[in-house]
């Protein structure tokens, strides 16, 4: 079947993937007990970078790898219902969200869209380590995330592939 669509190549690749998929037995829990919050940057391969496979972890991605309100909901569900015992908060080097100010990012978006975007909070990051420590606090102080859940923060170097712990 041929699709005349801007998504035709992706749908074709999906059909090949589905033929080899073989994961219908997965139950949706995190078999390694891990959740990772990280950036949407395409240089990051969350499972591979920590030696895990499909079905081992819950992966939550957003610009900058921030612990947003929606991320907190996902983490609460992950620890309560999906076997998560360890949470990694991972930002990365050369991140656009940590390389521009909120004003600079709004200027770029407004130029691209032709619309004022200042009504929207973008969540740029001025200090990654400080932001990660604040995000650890958001997670560890949440009343629905037990103290038994381990939470760690890391900066991933996109050039070397190394995760550097943040204390």
C-alpha cells in the first residue's frame, strides 16, 4: 500500500518495525525500576545511554528535561503503579534551553511565527546544576513520591556520551 503523505516514509518504516516488533507480551511496567526525565534533544538515546532496553524504564521528555507539573504526575504514576524505584533527572551539554535567555528564545520564536510569544513560559535554564537540584527537591518533596525512591541528577555530555552526576 502506498501512502501519498508527508509521513509515507515513516509509515513504511513503521510497518517494517511492526513485523519485527515481538513485544506484545510487555505489560507496561518499568522492569528495571527506572524512570528518566530528560530533554527532547535528538542526540539523547535514553535507554542506550544507561544500558537498558525496551520495557525497562519510563522515559519522560520535554524541552530542557525539566520537572514540570505534568512530569510530576507521570512520576507519581510511575512510582505508584509502574514499578519505578529510581528516577534520573538528566539535562545535557549544548542544550538550547540552557544556551539562551527567556527573552532571546521569545525573540527567536516571535520572529519565526510572526506572533508575540511572551505570554508563554518557556522554562529556559540559566544554571543547569542549580536547576537540577531544584528539580530533585520538587520530586523528593512531593507527598505522593515515597522517600524510598532514589532520585539522582546528571548532566549528559552530548559529545562524549558521559553522564556526570550533580551533587
